[in-house]
């Protein structure tokens, strides 16, 4: 009798605990459907540490989206010529997939498309192996990179109208999505300065907004055929001159008009790092789901979390679900981020109020506070 009563009590406690857990999960999902982290994929050497980070740090914070910037740091079978050194194998990728599956975290792999085909004085793998895809082959990579420069070179782009570029791009996209078992793909497409170059035999003289929108539509159509969703950074869809946001956070070459030319099903990642700019409202009013993306300033990240929750709470039923959530961004290697996160960075190397790991903690502490009603 006593044993049966004891077992009943244990069952009741478990049921009550499960109910509270479900209520808490429903509340956070309602407040912010997307709660994410954007970070580069780990190297093989940091893989185990990264998986520990997923289990010990992302899971308790109810992170449900991991945007992994993979690029060519994976051992592609379709295009081995594009593979970087120290790239992840399929077995190593599956370890990440398994850890995320167990914890209901969706992985969205990213390969930079259109822009960001070079960095500083180094050409990226795609243009290194397929120089014919270069939008501006007349612009030579400098021995020492400086900005500003005479060529206005920030990053190279591929030509979106080259007849052979999408065969390569689609094979890479399909393979990386298959490897990560992903239902969404992030194409980057931020900070595209070279587009519709006058000297390009295919793009010269064309409307840059049409070119940008055409590439978005091409990628989206391909992904839709495979039941996948397209995500992109949103900066090229904002008018830099009107908003005063500057040439990195917004467009100065008229691509911003593409906002009215691309499918509304594309998810826009709206990044602002110095202020909590309210451009998410603009994108939502245009009909897009939008994710706000902070970086390294804790106080700004907290404001962006509060804003996204407020936008959802103070919107019509038609608008509410377009305010999709918040994804913190990290623009360093996994090892550098983890060293900072666990206090292994040299003292004073990164100020506390400019540290991405402190920003990550602050935004998720704020989510916890809001979801608990404090």
C-alpha cells in the first residue's frame, strides 16, 4: 500500500513538472518562435567542444535554431576542388546533427552566395577554382588589402548571369543541406557591392535591383523544389541613403528596390550591431518573416529582444507572426568564441561591453526574464 502511494506521488510530481515544462515551452515559443545562434562551423579540432557547448549552453537557454556558416569547410563529394583545409567530414557533421536532433534544434547551413567571394587579399574557393564566374575579373586582388581603395573592392561577387554558375552552386547547396538534414538554407547575400558591373558582358547596364532579385528567385525556386526554405541577410533590401544606415548595413547601389521583387516566403535576417534599429517593422509590413540579428553589444542585444517581443505583442494577427524571432551572431571562429565564453581570452583583449559572448548571454537572460514574467 505504502509503495503504491509512493509511486502515485512520484507520478503526480512528474506530471506536474511536465505540465509546467510544457507551459514554459509554449510561452517562450509564443514570445519568440525563432531563438538562434549564428556561428561558423567548427573545425575538426573544436568539434567535441562545440557539441559540449550545444548540450550545456544552448539547450538550457531553449535555443531552437543553429545557423552554421559552413561555406567550403565541408568535404564536398560533388566538388572536392572547393574544399578548404581542415574541413568537416560527413561523420563529423552527423555528430552535430545528432546533438541538435536530440534537443529539437534546427540546423540551417550557410554558404555565401553572390557576394563575399573573397576576403581581404584572398580569393574564395569558388572564384579561385572557377575564375570565369567572377563579376569583376579586371579587379585584381591586392598583395596588401586596405579600405578604401581605388577599385572599391570590399568582397568579390560571382556573376549571377553566368550560364554555368548555378550548376556548381546548386550541387553545393543540395549536398550541404542533405548532410545537415536541413529544411532551410542560408545563402548569405549580404554586403554585395559588385553587381551589374559596366564591364561585365552579361550584367553591364542592367538594373541592379532586378539582378539581385533574380538571384534570390533562382535560389528560392531551386530550394522549393526540394521542400526547403531560403534565408538571407537583409541589408541589400534597405535604402542606405534614405535611412542613413551606411553602405554595409544598407544598399547604396539601388538593390533595395528588390524588396518588392522577391518572394515573400524568403526569411530575412535583419542585422544591426550599433543600435536597435527598427527596420524589422519595415520588412514585416512588406510581408516578410523577419529575424533580428544582434552581435556584440549586450545593451543593444537586450533592446532588440525586447523590441521583437513587443512587435509581436502589439501587432495585428496578420503582422504578428512575421516578427519571427532573434538570432545572435558571432563573427569569429568557434574556438575564439568559446575561449571568450569560458573566460580563457587574455584579460582586456575584448572589452566586456563589446564581447559577443556577453551579448549572447545578455539576450538569452532577457528572454528568460520576459518568458518567466519578471
